């Protein structure tokens, strides 16, 4: 039973969902190597749910410090993203333009760099982050017509600019933050481990599964091992760095405001 709850406590069920979704995306790309397209729709739905989960978790943690929020998200997402994109460029022997490493331009799946196709969704995530206060403000209103108007506007806007449609998922995820779903099977060891490695798994599987040309019975375990390694190194550093942002900004502000020592 879902209950209304705006607690900042981590929800392990959401972590388990995230891990399972990353596996679905990986298996879909692996299946395409064999000419199977049966997982395409579940993989597309998984990416949409990723956007919703992101907005949901960020809405719960929102403290109103906008610039701090943006700095933390950049530090949290960029190191693993840039490293996996660079690795893909090396594996595929493809030159990726430097702006792509800064999430520019906003990319759709059909225009993503072959070096690491899943990175397209991270450009969507990055471009959505400046609008988080809007997502949160609309989601916390009681006016259903306002949400309907926003969704309708985005649906029309996507006719001229297709990426606008992704905003619907962020609004939906922010609204869903009022609920706290729990399901015990997703809180067991395997889904929780997959949840911990889900971000590097999502980004590193393409260069390994598609780029190295190994049999799937080798490339999939290798991907899981690489994701586990990245989670314990690069991602662990980026998480720690992002959490230190408020303290460092406070130190910087206090330093600037301090009076010079008297002789």
C-alpha cells in the first residue's frame, strides 16, 4: 500500500526498481545484437521510469538551494558519464565532439553518439535539472487543471521539438514523490546490489556489450563486474564530492565574508 510521505529517508524499493530497469536496458541492447527486438518497448518504458524516479527522489530531497542543487547534480552525474563516454570513444575508435562531454546538445536516441548510445538520456536529465523548481512547484499544487495544462503544453510542444515530451515524465515523477511504495522482493540482496550499480551499469554496458565483440555470456558478466568496480571507485567519489558541496560553499562564503586579521 502506498502512503503519502515526504520523508527524506532513502526508499530501498526505488533502488531495487532502478537496478531492474538498468538490467532491462542492458538486455535489450544485448538482444539487438542477436536481431531480437522483443525488449524494445520495455527498455523504452524503463528509460521513462528512470526520469520519473530521478524527479521523485530529487523532489523529496529538495531544500530550495538552487545553485547548490545544480552543482551537486553535476558532480554526482558527470564523472561516470564522461568516463564511460570516453571509454566508448576509445573502444569504437570514434571521435566524440567535446561538447557532448558537457551534455551538449540535448540528444535523442537516434542522434546519440555510437560510442555510448545510452548517454542520450543523460543529456535529457542534465537539461531537465534547471527546471526542477518548476517540476516541484507544479507537482505540489492541488490544482489538477494546472498539471493538465502543463502536460498538454508539452504534448503540443513536442510536435515542434520532440525532446519537450520528456518533461512529462519529470512532472509525473515529482508528483509521485508524495507516495512511498514498498515491495519486499525489491529490497532483497540482488535487486539492492543492482540498484547500487545501476548508474554505471546503464552507462558502461554499451561499450562492452556492443563495442568489444565478445560473446554475450562473457560481455554481460564483464559489464556487471565493470559496473561494480565503477560504483566503488568513480561513482563513490562523485557521490562524496556532491555531498560535500553545501559544506564547501559555506566555507567559501564564510571565507569571503571574514574580516582581515588585525595586526
